[in-house]
């Protein structure tokens, strides 16, 4: 009976993925309890759990998470829509592609954090600057995946659209976009994932709210447990975002296989 | 009355960089796919094109369908030169080219949607066609949930949905196994015999050509032109049993007689052109 339920939910495979983290937690707790490390520097898991509960109770946790998510959403929307539109243009027009792809590829080589001084000079350190910082990170995966999806529409679909006189917006809506959809969703997933990674970085500079801010102020006050709670929160939310979007990807691709980045 | 008239249709392709072919001993980076194709097709007839690989049969079909322009010459459809895909034409490809995001029913609706047919009417037409192909129970299935034979039935239904005057079929059964292929030939001929659609059908299979065709046009090795047109004098309606008749064998023999030399010629040329890959 239990076996059956496990099988239904595919829990068996998922439980495998929990074994190593669980063992690490035990070793970690044991090491601190046996005084291998100072409890001040390495917070044991049980203390960490306590901190998380307290942070949640005080409302600090949810307000910081919401502040970060809000930033992610705005930055992601700016960057991903830019990548989406440019990806369609480059995917549909070889001329636009050849004109822009060297520039895009060169700019993509610039590490995300190298943009920071430029952004601070141009936009200061206020909210908008953070949104732009996240948008730059969100831009590329959306651009490349949209481009791949659109340029990869099979020739036969183009011919079929021609045979049945599909043109302009109808062609885009009925043939190009549905065909590119799995790739576009992969783009959204990777782009949103990176936005979440970069929001924490953005919050290390001049903020008063957010998970990154929570960690920085924790470090300044030597609350190592708060810093580590931040890590746990970042990892968990990143994981959940990716998981939900992957489910969506599977559902919408209707039996077609989408790129999963090599890690399921 | 002739619905399609092809006059001296020629088509040259530029080869990709580094590829070359020998034309009459001269090395060239251009390939003559069609070399003066003349063909008249009667309204309502089932015409099958057979010819060796690379003889430009599919190229001719693309030109009739308005998907590709001839280098010179002209194809008339209902007395008008073809310069773009026409609403009178339907097309069935070898790779079924069904949309994976649409169900069987919705795939059949595709051609009707751009013609402004309302939803209820589209569904009615699509359901009728599904039932004609015995696929009524599969209307909600996605292409990956259908067998190859079922997918090609849906693709043919999609092409028939717009009630085309001319149906172009480019080796539609080539990817199917032998049994499924025969079954689909039987179904196609049964359904077609109830319509007045003109069909141009490309195949490599002589049996398929003889079974389906009113006339078989044998195309020469590259550059393709019509070598001979053979009237298939088998009675209609036809069914699968006709394949084992002596008349069938006689017709088969006639077609093979015209085709054999061209196939040999094509194979010789391929041996002589190591730089060219299909």
C-alpha cells in the first residue's frame, strides 16, 4: 500500500535525493556537538532551525522574502521581455541575427558583477539600479532560448504555414510561438532562476530589505545563524521556483522534450 | 480539361560551398534539378510521378504548390500562372508535419482556420474526415500518441479539409511499413474515388504508382523531364485484390520498362559525383 503511494508520486526517486543532505545534516550536528568546530562560527542545524522559526515568527523572514521576490519579478520582467522580443527578431530574421549576434555574444562574456560599477555610476544604488542589475542577468537565457526555439521551427511547419496562407501575427501566434514554446519556457525557468541568484547579490549593496540584506546585516551583527538561515532560504526558494517551472515545462511541452540544463 | 499545365519548367539549384557535380563532363557548382518539364494534368485525374532519386519530382511538386519558383518556364493552375501557394491546393508531406501541440482534430482544423471557417463548421468537417479514416476515437490524441499510419491519415485529412481542387502528395507513405502502406493506399483510393480532386502523387514505388494512378508519368534522371506517360488501364473502383491480377503485373512491367534505364543512369551519375551529397 505505502509502496504503491510512493510509486504514484515518484517518491522513491525523490527520496534518493534527500539521503545525502540528511546525512550531511547529521554529520554537521554531530561535529558541532562534539566541539570539532566553534558553535559561534558553525551554527548547528538545530539552532539554525530555531533561528528560522524565530525569523518567521517575527515576520522578518516573510517581509525580506517578499522584498526580494518583488525585485526579482520586476527585474525579470524587464530583462526577460527584452530577451524574448530580441530572440524572436533574431530567430525570424537571419539579417537581424547576423547584425546583432557578435555584439550579444561579446556582451554576454561580461561577468554579471562587472556590470555593478557601471550600473551604480549610471543609476545610483536605488531600487531601479537593482532592477536593471537583475534584468541584465535575466536577459541572456531568455534571449538564447527564445532564439533557439524560433530559429529551430522545422522547415515543414514554415511550408505548411505557406500552403495555408498564414501570415504576420497569425503565423507568429499559430505556428512560430507554439513550436518554440518548450524552448521559451526553458528560457523563463533559467532566466527566473538567475534573477533569483542575482537579487541576493544586488541586495549586498545599500538596501533595507531583502534576503541579501538580511544576510549582510546578520554578518555585521555577527549573527552567523541569520547568515546561514539566509543561505537556506535562498536555496529553498531557488529550488522551488525551478521545480514549479519544470512542472509547467513538462505540462506545456505535450510530449515534446525540452532542454533541462543537464540536471533534472 | 487540363487543370494543370506545366510548360518547359526548369529549376537550377546553387550547391552549398564545396559541393560540385558533373554535368555532361563539366564540373559545376549548380545542379539542374528540372530540365524542361512539360506536363498536362486533367481535372480530376490521379497522376503519379515516378523517377529515380534526385530527378526533381518533389521540386516539381513544390513549384506546382507555389512553395518554390521555377528558374524558367511556367506552371498554370486553372489557366493562371502559379506564383504563390493557392487556396485551391492541398499538400501532404512525407514527414507528416503534424503540430505536436495540437490534437488530431485540431490539426485537421489548421487549414480551415486561416480561411475564416467558424469553429463549429471546422469541427464538423474535421470529425467527418476522422470518421472517414476510422479515427473517430482518436480525435483528442496528440500526434505522439498516434502510430505513424494514423499520423499520416490525420495529415491527409488535414489536406482534404479545405476541399482542395489539387492535392499534392510527396511520397506520403514512404516512411510507413509495407502493410500499413498498402492499407493506406486502399483507404486513399477509396476516399479519392468519391471526390473530384486532382491528385499529383510522387513515389518511388512502382506498385504504389500502378495501384493508385490513372496515368503514371515517368521522370528521367537529373535534370528531370517527362520521359513517358503510361495510362494505367485498370478498372475502378479498385481494391487491394487487384494487386495480384495479371493486368496489374502487365502495367507494372510497362512502367518498370520505362523507368529502368533512368534508374541505372542516375546511379552511374551518383558514382561519378563524389562531392555531392543528398
